[in-house]
C-alpha cells in the first residue's frame, strides 16, 4: 500500500479499488449493526470497485486497529488501490495499515512472484497532515527494512553505510570506527564488538536546529545487528531472530528520516541527534568473557557477569557520549530485556525515566502516535544487586530475572547526567517475524512536541 509517497502494503492484487467510508456518509445505519470500532465491513462489490464501511475512529487506538483491519481486507480482496475517507486520526490509521501489511520481498528469488503494491489514499487531508503521514511512512519503511534485513546484509559497517544515505535528506552523519571508539574511551562498546571481525561503529546523525541552538534532543538506539549471546551463548531457539536486536537503532534512524521531512515543524532552536551504538555480539578469540572488566566512556568500570547482557553496555557508552556532547535530554530505545515481554507483552513498551516532565511528554507522544507505553519504576534499591560482590563499579547482570527490566534501566541511569527516558521495546520490534518499526511514531511526536 502506497501513500502517494511510499507507504507500502504488499499483497497479490487484481484490478480493483477498495473505498472505505465511515458510517453515516454513504450507507444506512442498518448496515453498521454489530460493527465494532476498529473493524471494517465489506458492503458492496461492483464493476467500479469494492466498497466497505467502518465506524469513525474516536482515538488513535481505534484508528490503528482500523488501519490493520483495512490492510487485511485489501490483501484478501487483492485490490490495486484503497481510498479511505477523512479522519482526524489519519496518521495513526495509515501507519498501522503500513505495518500490518508490510512484507520484505527483497531477498526472494529472481523467479519468485513479486507482489504488486496497492496505493492508499487518505482523502480530504490537509497538506500538512498529508506531509506528516508521508514522512512517517518513509521513516517506518526505513526502520523495517533495516531491522528485517538478515545479519549477513546488515552489520555495523553496512548499517553505517545505510545511515550515510540520510545525508541526501539534509541530515549530517558521522561514523566512528573501532579505533576512534577506543580513542574516545568507549570501552563497553568496543568490548561487545570484540568477537566480531566487523568491529563496532558509533553512528551519529544530526538534524540541525533552525536558528540558534537552545536545546539538543538525543535519541539513542541499541544497534546489535546480531546477538549470539557471546560466550553466555543463547539456545538455538533463542538465537533465531536476533537480527531484530537492532530494533532500537531502526526506530531512531527511521525517526530521523521522518523528521528530516518535517523539520519545519520542529520548534525553533531544537537540534536533534541520533546516536546508534552498533555491534555484533559474537564469540571468538578476542570476545569478552564473564569476569572481564571494562571501562566506560564516563570512567565507570563494569564487570561482565553475562556476555548476553550486552545491550546495556553499548547503550551506556552511547548515553555517556551524548551527555558529554551537550544533550539537554535523552531518550534511548532498545530491545533490552526478555522479562519486559513477560510483564507487558508485545504490544506495550516499558518506559523508565528520571524526569517527570519528560516521561509525561513521552507518554503523550506515544498516545498521539497510537503506540502504547507503560511506566515502570526506577526502584533505586534494586541497583545494589549490580554493585555488590564485584571488583568493579558495577556488574552488568546479577543473573536473577526478578525485576530485571528495572535493574537494566537502573544500570543505564548510571551513564546519564541529564533528563532521560528509556524505552524497553523487547517484543515490540517484530510481530510474527515481521519488523514493525515500533517507536518511530512515538519519537517523531516527541520531537515535534518539544516545548516552545
């Protein structure tokens, strides 16, 4: 499904159009009997095309449910185009339709039947709303393509190369390789990447402010392009799908792609920077081992208890660098802890923050984007489990799953000196093996909603 500017929903299609209207516009009320919010019902099939109806969504949650339902109906009907009547929540509806129907066909064989792509038209949108929908669609597509790509295609080096393509949209991109990362004291990122022949990359993408810089917003993404667990190796079942461990990196790069098209809506004086700490967590003669001690960019030392608790290590260094480079507030995004899925499932992300105003703005942004977050506490006493019985300042794990998401967030808090929030998106970044781009919408709304 394409939104005139690239929103895609793949599916085998025939030559027909699906028009979706809302109750009261063209159909009598009896046809909506039993129809629930977020559902779409096929009402007529004609030579000119198919017609369906739905209830007008009253909020972003209903709009996202409806978008997913429309995507499924379009796929089942094999249509070439979809027209949706106006709604105040077009952005949420369109992004959900894109997410629900997106498939990655880049790696199919040359003789494989390639799905044709229907177009999606959100009718009646004002120019600003249309631009926002198209920008978000471009960002979501980038995030999904990066996260969906296999690890033999996207590694730290090729991820950096893809990030450099953002320069075509007016973004500044800098990449630090292993030598510069070590020179800047980022011992944790270097340690995680030590088992890989590719080495680490620190990717910094900057969207300059309009006018004099008054605030610097940092979006920090976990970019583990593949996670074997290192010497604390995962099971076969646990390792499959670990190309998705860069969901946070995909989200922040996708957000920057969208924001590049929306830069005129970012409050004046706000500079936006994305930091992606990219590494492969592999085994090898130089890989980190349990019991090793490494020094972070902010000087703290960390003892490795589990090499499979690597995401917090790369994020710790990236957060410290972002603070050192003048970030006034930070949001990090990471597929960090499996127990987050146990607590909140795959639809809801966990948020932790050391600043009430920031947490409230992030929650409002997620609501506007139609993505769900739930705040969990930074319960300070839990950090003691990472501070005792160690030769270093911190351990990276206590091997106890109880409260593990909280403890991981507390670990990250030791590397920030500014207002900060952490989004644990474990389980959100993919659904049934398909990358979702979760977080792009929330981050975009968060940046656009910066205080004037």
